[in-house]
C-alpha cells in the first residue's frame, strides 16, 4: 500500500490552485443521466471518488468519454446516456463512496426501476439513508429490501411535497434531480443550501428543467419530459479552499490560493481572522500569511452557510497551536472527532467529551509519527499535522486522501513542502 512520507517544519510559500469541487462533480455526473443528449463536464477534479462514479456510470452502459478517442483520464469528460442498459448499481463501486446513492434517482426516473446496495464512503458515523427512501416513496416508488439491495420501482414518478426532518445535502440533491423528470410539481422543504445545489439547478434549467428556489430552504421543481445536453464547468472546491487557508495559517510564509470562491467559505474566513490569521481577499483568490500567535476560537459546525463540518478537522488541528483552550462542537456526524486520537498520538492535547464535543488545550508541539488516514477530511488534517510536526511522519491508507485531493503531494511540494508518495 502506498504511503506519504513527510519531513515537517518547512515554511511554505507560493501559489496553489484550487481544483473543481468533488461534491459538485459527483452530483453533476448523476444529473447527466437525466438526458439522452451529451453533457460535457469540465474542471472535474482528477480524484478517486470522481473516477469511481464515472466507472459506475460506465457500468450502467452509459457512454463516458474521458478524452477524444482514448480512455485517458482528464478533467474534461463527456457523458451521454442515450440509453441506460443496466438498472443495478455496482455493489463493489457503491461500497467505496456514499455519493453513489445519487445515481439511483435518475436511473429510476429513466428506467422505472433501480437496484442499489447500501452505499459506503467515509467512516464518520452511521450515515443512514432513510431520507432518500422516504423521498423516493413519496414520489411514488415502491421500495423492497432483498438480497442486500434496495429494489426501487415506479412506472411513473410523480411530484410530491417532501419535508426533510434533517437538512441533508445529498438528499436534497437526489430529490431535486429525481423530480426533474417526475410528473407534476415537487416541493422540497428544509432543503440544504450548499453552493453546489443552486449551481446544479441553474445548469439543469439551462438544459430545460424548471427548478426554482435552489439555494434557499424551499425548492420547487416542475417536472419536464426531456432534458437537453450542454456544457457545465464545475465550481472550485470550497473544502479544498478552506483546507489551503488553514495550511497557510499553519505553515506560511505567504500562500496565494488561486481559482477559489471566498464567499463559499465565509464562516471559516470570519473565524480564522478572529483567531489572528491575516488574510487578503480578492475576487477569486486569497492570500494567507502564517500566523505567529493563534487565539483560541470556539467552533460549532452548521449546515451552509454555517461552518462546514468538512473543515472542522483541519480547524481543530489549527486550534492545537492556539494559545489557550478551544471548545469544538460538531453536531452533524457522530464520528467526525475520532481522528483527534491520532493528533494526540502526535503530541496534541485534545479531550473528547462525547462523540460531538472536544476540548483542545493549546499550544502543543507535534511530533512526527506513523499514522493511518481514517477518512478523507481527517486524512488531509493528519497530512497537515505532519507538515508542522517535528521529524518524520508516515501517513498510510492514502486512498482516503486521494479520494478528494488531486495529486496533493505534487502541489504541496511546489510550495516547498518535504512530502513524497512512496508507491508499494
Ligand atoms: C455531504 O454528505 C458531503 N458529501 C459530505 O462531505 C459533507 O460532510 C456533508 O454533506 C455535510 O455537509 C457529499 O456531498 C458527497 P448529509 P451527505 O446528508 O450529503 C443525516 C466529504 O468528505 N442523514 O447532509 O451524505 C446524516 O447522518 C463528505 O466530502 C440522515 O439522518 O451528508 C447527517 O447527520 C464527507 N438520513 C446529516 O443528515 C439520511 O437519509 C447530514 O448529512 C441522510 C442524512
């Protein structure tokens, strides 16, 4: 198994570009299945999760062209679901990513049936799928659990009123996508407002969908018969942007983050500046200076536009370097603070009060260690920890980092980091 070897303590400086948003790309690939015509997606991040979802779509018999005439992987992909030949989602691939569930709706809408296994993905809590099943049922689907698969069928999906008892990002996107081809009007209430949602809705509307209100808690979708083809550019990844801001605060020098959307990480920018980190903001770039003295800032994560749960792990790491005590509260997933154990093994002093609450006692000196990446966002956090730790850090299970960050070691090396991938 490959691993990263990091020699910590280097001051980083220079320019780093943000890649396309993983969580926008995955949903755009799924939405492409609504149309018989060609969708061209550009600025796709070249990461494992995107590869997996494209493999899943290919496995359904949909045409996926990665580069003119070749199978080579680039950041531009053409998807044409002239027909969908299979209605069973691959169990092996679905086990690797939670977002695989997003494919169920368009297949059900186009074919009248779909079989899907329980999706896998990051081990950050229970991650139930009840809100998806409820939504599909409200739209007229029959759901049967048989032989390790959910079998969903509906001769015709119809519009429905769906209130989400919990705000769910992929659930909102799944219902919005599925409702596009349903008969009549669907109203989603208490919907998620993450920036990827209005961007996808806008593009779907350009292709003939009738979606109103995406980006607010109430989304109305009037079903249409046909979705046309088109070209969509994936927006910059806001989690990668935020991770690089924290990287700059921990390891800069001066780091310029290009091709980003500062408004999408407003909650982080507010908090981190209060912590004493100097940031200069441009229209699509940010400059971050390494912080000499970090103030403790208590944090509670929240759905967008609140502080993203995906940025909690690197922020918690930042707080290990703060002068004082920080309370971290992450109510969204119950496993999101488990990685603090690994930080403690490197010298941090974090007390887990319950699955959702931690107290961070700073500042602490971190020492290099051999650790395994438990999930995507914890994985990148341990990598950042390695960059500020004294001595050598080995990070194993780096598939979990490659799932969401494109060739991260090459990009960090350009900033002056001493990190290499050892292939085994
Ligand atoms: C999305 O996950 C992201 N993944 C996650 O990023 C992100 O952490 C999360 O949103 C929160 O922002 C993708 O977009 C692929 P949820 P998602 O449904 O949609 C509960 C990453 O690293 N819930 O908004 O799966 C759930 O347990 C990933 O990029 C139910 O109870 O999250 C959680 O407590 C990790 N029943 C809450 O809702 C359901 O049927 C919010 O989850 C669905 C969700």
